[in-house]
C-alpha cells in the first residue's frame, strides 16, 4: 500500500504561478513513474505530466513550456511547478505513482487548483 499526500491547493489569478507537491511518506520499495493528472468538472481525468525514476519527463501538449515536473527520490516526493496559469487549468489535481516491479498504481486524494480570470 502506498499513501500519496498532496499539498499546494490554492486559488491564483490567471498568469500567476502555483506549486504542488506529493509525498509518499511510508513506502516499502522504490517509486517508479510518478505523475500528475487533473480532472475538471464534467470532464475525464487527463494526464498533466509524468516523470520516471531516472527523471525522464513527459508532458501533455497544453502544459509544455508552462509546467515543470520534478522529483526528489530521497524524499519520495514529486513536484509540479505551474506557471502562466489559465482559467482552463482549474481542476482537481491528482498525484499518481507506482512501484518498481509492480503494476498497481496509487492515487492521491486530489488537491483543488482554481485559476480566476
């Protein structure tokens, strides 16, 4: 079982920045791919960005150049720095991770990001 604890929920004006973090404080094993997904009201959950243990990254096209995903393997933590936020970035953001050698995925509880115009 992997518990993912997100932080960084907030309300920000369009054009502003916001940072999210997600930690796995108690795990047995090594975290493999970690990522962020989001779900806006009435829409399906979608990929924001992922990062491998070796720090290879993948971004959704709409986030390229605005968002940066990073991780600290020693702290079992993944970060998402969001810049130039737009109202359409408003959503609940979910952290996602799996363990090396195991297919099961784990999800955080979600954190609300609201961008006002």
